[in-house]
C-alpha cells in the first residue's frame, strides 16, 4: 500500500522532514518512491519556508490511491490540497500535566455524580437485593437473642436456688413461733 508520509532527517534535536511517497512496508527513513515536499517544524507557522509541497505530484499520487498519514493529511489540509481531516478530541492537550490531574479529579467527581444518579434509577432491583441483606443481618441479630435466653435460663435456675433459701427462713419462722 502506498503512503504519503514524513521521512525524518536532520540532526539530533533538530529534525527536518521530507514528505515522501513510499510503500508502507519500507522503513520510515528508508527507501521511498518519490520526494514530494518538505516540512521544517522548527520554523514559526507564519514562515513560507516551513512547508514546501509539489501540489501536482501530490494530487497525482492521491489519485493513484496513496493514503496520507494523519500528520501529512493535516499538512495537506492546511495547504488546501485535500479536505481537512476531522480533528481528534483531546481537550486535555493544552493543559499542563500537573494541572490535568487536579482538574481531572474535579471533573471526575462531576462526571461520577450523574452516573451514580443514573445507576440509582436503573437499579431498583439491586436496591431490593440490598434490602434483603439487612433482613439476613436481622436474623443474625436474633441469634444472639437466643443466646441471651440461654443466659437468662441460668439466672432462672439461680432464682430457684434462691427460692429454697427464702423458704428455709420461713421454715425457721414457724419453729420460732412454737417456742
């Protein structure tokens, strides 16, 4: 497949690109079919020397089925050689990384709130299941009550033990009366 793409040249930290027509299987800076322009990203956007394109040859290769990469498509769109491609959606790109995290957490909280409301509306069945769970917990609470009854039983036995002691003084009382 033929591609219109950038081939890097220049030195370290000083790139200069050639716009080339190449087979997609070839290396980025390797063999190409034809050079159709150049791109110097170090120059300001207003300067004409930043981009140089051979419009006729580019139109020919586009007609032959060559597909531009996203960056080359953007360059061609700016020079009106083909329709401008749809812009990608990255609203965070212009915000410094440190600020992205701060704003991202605020935005995440704002986005989570509507989602939480939607989940509440959509999931009454889940709420019903949650209501059943407290019933099970209530049953567990009843089990300690049964244990409490067992604890009360020894108290009752203790009361029975106290009762004979109470009867014993009564028995002693009649003996005192006989005297």
